[in-house]
């Protein structure tokens, strides 16, 4: 009998750790945190390799800030491996990259955005997608979020958007219980959908 | 989940006297704090007949999750009696009736879920009788949001005779993203209400005698102004959650954002959730997602966070 590898929830970020979040999911999922390299192209390759290592899945991606770019990109490229995407304050995905400071990989980030926008418009996200925005995030801009939302909703019926107030980029630290409950419910829904489709 | 989107008959129709108005309601047999579903719509409307059973899919979904659920016909709508007093042909009358209903039911404090005009009623119940309310979910409520809804503009597109199946269907198509939830059974169910003597009498009062323009609208304008002034300076007294259809024709998302901004000024824990491919009846077009996020919110209320 072959070992069955359970789907994972992969929490993605560049510099912040998810140590406080993982225990909340430990009893119901294989919760994994991956610290991504601070270059969007290398990070996308890193995430791709990680998903291969985790097994066929499909897995759930929960991506914070800039890592939302890699998550969306990999989900679009590997639809069979990704069950859902939760993109948390992914301002780097928004037109112009929100108000975040200029990064060393800005040209690559710009190219990745264009590539993702094209895919969103042509074929859409292949999995249920939850966009999470903190409207008081200092590097955020709700108008940018609105434009980005508009692209995500075009071709994926199961796109949902959640707004939090009085929380910054790290909404998962500032409002941990509400955040964890939201992710738990959404990933459970996406998992049942994946089972129905398989 | 698959839902009967037309009838709540399986849960048994019940009646109680709420401040003199014979009131129809449905309740499942699960104990605990009930989630009370409050439908939208206007008394005596010509080609719609909003009523408790509009919530059939949501009711069933929450029931399957083990939640206690109640849905009732508001004053003058569905099969609940029409108002008796002149001033009660208004949302103010429906608020008083809702408070009387909830007190008579005696199972509070409740978690209220109000859609559209029902959201306004639920919100006023929360402000006027906070002892009855544990939390509030507002759904696509252009009646409550600052700015203007698009109902009158959409209704101007009607070409069918009022109250006919074609007009009832068109009314809901105008307000929806897609028409899959507008089944023939649902339309027939609404037509039975529209053809009832009680509904005809309500239509005669609201449109024939003009109470919609002389009572309902002026009171609503005054109550909205007072509400907006209140929310500018005071916190909302109970946990609050907004749900909106991304594609809501009569209640565009832009006014939903304005309402959210108003709430979070003094109630910063308020969250807003938007469902894609959902119009004014977001809870019918995306029932599973709606049920999931309402349940998630209630779990948060119970946990106190």
C-alpha cells in the first residue's frame, strides 16, 4: 500500500514567520511555512519545488504581502497542484505595487504582474481564491485593491474578498482568531470542492 | 450542499401574535441562540413578495451546521398581517413589530441577519433593543448604506403586467447576477402571495392611497439621516459583519464600501465579505459561501473575538 500524502496548507511570506499561526491548523491539516527568497522569480521556482516535494496535493496556499505574487503565479502555472489561494495584503500584485518601498527585483516584479494580469483575464485563477485586505495597512491602497479584485473576479466564480479594518499587513498577528477561522473555513470549502472535482 | 430554495415547509410553519399582528415564522428544533433571518422588500410591492422563505437555502445550510435558525415574515409581508396604524406602513412599523416578535418568541439575545430593507430593520432593532441582540449581519442593504440604490431605475425596465409570473421573474432578474436561483417554483410561490387578499390590500394602501410616498419614504429619509449622524459619533453596540454581492445591481458595491467605512469609524472589528458572481440576492446566488461565512462570524461572536 502506498502512503497517501495529505494536502497541505502552505503559509508563504518573505520575512515574517507564521509560528503563531501554524499550531492553529496543526490538528486539521499538514500546515507548512515557507520563507520565500526575496526575488520574485527565484521565489516562484522555490515554491514550485516545494509543491513537488509536498506531493500531488492539491495544496492550499496562504500568501502574505509580496509572496502573493509567487502564489498567484504558481497557482496559474500548476492548476492541478493548488486547491486554493488566500492572498493576504498582496499589494505587490496590485497595479503599481501599492505603496511598498521599491525593491531590488522591481523589474521582475513588474513583469510577473503583467504575466499574471494577462492570465487572470484570459483564463482566470484555476482555484477558489480569497483576497484579504487590511484597509488601514500603511502600504495599502483600497483603490488598488479594487482594481485588482476586478481582475480576479472576471473568470473565477469562487472569488471572495474580505476586508479588515484597523489592522496592518500582519493581520494574521493582529486578529489571529478571526484570521485563522476565516482561512480554516475557506480551505475546508476548497478541499471539499477539490474532492468533488477529482 | 444542495438546498430547497423555495419552501421551508419541512421545518413546519408556525404563528405567533406579535403586538396584535398574526406573524408567520419558521424555526428548526435546535436549541441555543437562534440566528434570525430577516428578509428584505417593501410592503405591498407589485411584482415581488419578499418573505421568510426567500432564505430557504440559507436556513437549511445553517441547520445542517447545527445552528438554531428562525425566519419570519415582517409586518405586512409574506403571510404576516398588514399594519393597522397609519404610521406603521413604514420600516419604523416593521422595526416595532420585529421587536415585539423577538420578545414574544423569548429566545434572545439573537444573532440577526438582515437583507436589504431587512438589514435596516435588523440594525434599528439592534439600536433600539440591544438586549435582544447578540450580533448583526447586514447583507446587501442599500436601504442602510449612504448614497442611493438603483431600484427605481431597474424597476423602470419592467414591460410585463405587474404581478404576473413574467414580471415577478423580471424583477428578480434585474436584481441578480444570474438567473439560476429564480426557479419557476419560486416565482409561483411569490405569485401566490401577491394574489392573496392581504397583499392586494397592502398594495392598495401603499400605492393606491399613496402611503409609500407620504409615510414610508419620509420616515425612512428621517431615520436614515438620524442613523448616519449617530454612526458618525457612536460605536455600534454589537459585533457586526457586512456581506455584499460583488455584482449587486440595486446596491452597488460602492455604497457597500461607504457603509463599511461608516461602521468601522467606531466599530473597528467589523469585517466585510464580498461574494463574486452574486447580485442583490447574494445569499441565494452563493448560498454555500454565504452560510460558511455567517457560521464563521457566529463562531467568532461565541468565542468573543
